[in-house]
C-alpha cells in the first residue's frame, strides 16, 4: 500500500508540474502577443510619419530623378551607370 501512495504522490507531482508548465506557456504567449502588438503599433506610426514626410516633400523633389539626385542609365557597354541628375544638379530638389 505504501508503494501505491508513493506512486500516487509522484503522479500528482508530475501533473502539478505539467499544469505549471502549461500556465507558464500561456503567460509567455500572452506576453509575446502583447509585445508583437506594441511593435506593430510602433511600426505603423513610423510608416505614417514617412508618408507624412513624403507628402510634404513631394512638392520640392526633382520630378526627373524623384529626389534621388541621381539617374541610372545604360553606358556604351550596356552596363548600368549612375550619373548626377542634370535637372537638379544632384541635389534631388526642384530647381526654380
């Protein structure tokens, strides 16, 4: 009979530990989901800031190079070369 009580106690301890592991996993998932939501919100805020900046700057960017200040074109050998934009002189801004 003592063996049965000892076996039963061991099984109960194993079940308690398994329940504790499951609770820890649930908490980790909840923490993970909360952190992901916070990162998603921060990422969206950054995207909105970039869109706002781009919209504000659009009227000032060179239409030929799109504000890069450089153009890519094929050279004599057929390779792509990068050259300074002739319209904005490499500044990326509209010239008046």
